[in-house]
C-alpha cells in the first residue's frame, strides 16, 4: 500500500481517538479530584464543644435578658438551679419595693447580685448530672454547626457520648485530675462510697466544675476602653470636668426620673468595692506577662511575670496559619507536630500562672465589666452616645464605647476588634489551659483536630490583632526587627499607633484645642473621694 492509499491515522486499528466526541457513548472525561488527608477522631473534640457551649452561654445578649428579667420581670428568673440565689434576689426586690422612694444604692447592688448569679449558673463547666452523664446545654448547641466544624455528621447524643468518652471514669477534667493527684496523692472517683477525705480539703467546685472565664477577656476590653468610658461618664455625672481645654461630655445630662440615674449613683458609691486598675494590671502581668499603660498604672514591680506568654501564644497562632496553608494544599500532608509542640509550650506557661488570685480575680473583673457593659447599653446612654447607626455592632454597648473612643481621642480602631480579641482569645486559651496537652501519648491528630475545629476563632483573632496593632501574625518573618515587633507588648503598639494618628491630625491642620483632648490613660481609674489631712503646725 502506497502512502497515498493509507487510511487516516485515527482510523488505523489499535489507535485511540484524542478528540472528544460528546455523541459517542462511554467517551466521557474522568474527573480527578484531590482531598486533604483524613485525621482520626479524638475524644478531646467533645471538650471543644463543651467549652464553646459555656462561653456562648455567658454572652452579653443572654446576660442582658437575664438581668432584665431579674430587675423588671418575675422573681424566678434564675430558674430552679439555685434556690438560695432565688431567695436572695427575691428578698432584695421585696426590700426595694417596700420603700416609698428609691434614692439609695440598692438598685446597683441588685444588678451586681444578678450578674454574679448569672455567672454562677452559666459559667461553670458541669461535667456530671444526677445520672453521672456530662451536661450540655442543648439550647445553645447546633448539631449542624458542630458537624461542619468536626467534618462529620454528629447528633446531640453522639456529642454527649464523645464528652463521656473524654472524661471516662474521672470526676473532673484529665488535666485537673493530674493536678489533684500531684496535690493529694489520690485520684478522685465518681463512684459513691469512695473515701474522699483528702479530696474534700480542696475547693471541690473549682475542681469538679471549673469556671470557663479567662482574664484575657477583661484585658482586651480594658485596652478597648470599656472601663475608661464608664469612668469618664461617672466623672461627668459628678459634675467633674475632664482634663484639657474642652470636655467632650459637657452636655451629658441624665434625667433624675430615669432608672439609669440611680444606677450610676450606686455605681459611684460602690467604687471602693471594685478592683483598682493596679490590681488588674498586676494580675495581667502574672497571668500573661501583659502590661497596660496609663497614668493610673504605677511603675510595675511584679514578683512573678509570664514573660514567655506572648511569644508562646503568638507562636501558636503563627503555627496554626502555617498548618492551614499546608492543609489547604491537597498535594501534601500537613504536618501538625510544630503546632502540637507550640500548644504544649503555651499550656505549661499558662499553668505556671494559675495561682494566688487566679480563682477569684478573673471572676470579679468579669462581673464588674459585665455590669459596665449593661449600664452602657441602656437606652438613656445610647440617646446621648448612640454611635453610628450604619455600623453593624455585635452587641449594643459597643457603639457607645466606639463613640467615646472618638470623642476622647483614644484611637481610631473600632471597638468591635477589641471585643473580637476578648471573646476569641478567651475561647482559645481555655482550650489550651484545661486540656491535658502534656500527655506523652498525644499525636499530631489532637493538634490537627484542634486547629480545624477552632479555625474560625483563630483566624478572627489574628485579623483583629492586626487591625488594632498593625502586626500580621501570619507573615513569614526573616528580619529580626520584624520578629521583635511580633513579640512586643500590644499596649506599646496601641500607644505608637495613637501617636501616629495624632501627628497626622496635626499635619492635616487640626486646631490645638482639637488635639488637646485627654490621653487614653486619663480615665483609667475612677478616683476615690479625697480625705482632708489635719497637720499639727506648719503650712497646709
């Protein structure tokens, strides 16, 4: 056969068509997809669900509804969980109602009592019910949301089963059980009839139902000027002029017939009972090695400081971002061992600071700041400091604080970012503090599951931190100077950004009176009434 008589190539026997013909049956392109590597389930996933459930239970919206019921609703707002609290709240309300007029601090005292009752009922992580099974608030639990986070379909019963598997036959968290054994030499059991004489010498409530409250929540809200905003309003309520050539709150007038008027009176009268700024500052340093800057903060002389916390925490965040990049690449198997080691290091640093005021000061600071949030969210307050209506604030008090930040010249960062840092930072540190990360049997699967479950909170924290400080915790750092900025105190970043903002205002032609507003530290603490000192002889 000559060349001219050869059939076309595609008609030769044994050849394969390279051209796709949609009309030919059986000739369809085979889809090829890559998926990320699978990770085995671990029992600690039940703990993540429980911690998230409890932190959501003490959110401001639920707290505000609870307080409104106590102050303006029926006497059984606390439910049947604690009859003693019901009686105390009912007695306080009866005493207030029996008086012909209310010109005292009882209303504020009832508000604080209701706040403490709310946290007592909601903040604790109760592991065992009457039947010995872990307790999960189903009203706050969305199985679909949890299934998306876990990467598999789970029901409420399966979630409780995982939590039961995590605890095993322990009466408390494995981490706290390890601490209990080190303290007393015995292991607490849930079975009845076991001799717990030595176990009863410790505060059983803190062991069997630890409070899901982390002090970093208070730290970030303080940096966001929550306390300073309330103190500035309290000073103006007393007719005290703010420092500087002009007072941004000069026209603030709260009518004496409105409920908030009496609440603020009680708030000011009880100033001596609240934590001072130095006490909180020393505990921030003891817990996390974090400092706050302000005129009300003296030169710190800490006996014990967590100088390694910021480096360890930011290393966890950076390792998480590296893991996410590798995990999104379906051509590689993401390595989570660096993340696991970073979490272990942070767990040890947090444990070193869990002493002295660890059990009480975070609780007290939380109560006081939640009361301040409730006061700032009142209708009377928002009529004067309503914030920008078009800004989608997550909680009703944030707009008031945001307005105060602009009025007082405390920085142009939105208060929402500080709230994000507080909420997500608390959740992340709780998972690292109360899980037994030092267990030598842990593999990278625990770290992978932790990072995937908390991805939303980790990403939100890193974004909010960059928004308020300008530091990108996810960036690859090769320069030593850039690395030092990553581990620099957030308060110094905030001060430097505030200085840059004021310099830019000066260059833009702002008048000196507009630049002479009070420093961000001016209202760090509400001063107590001055006492006159009598001297014998000499000049006054």
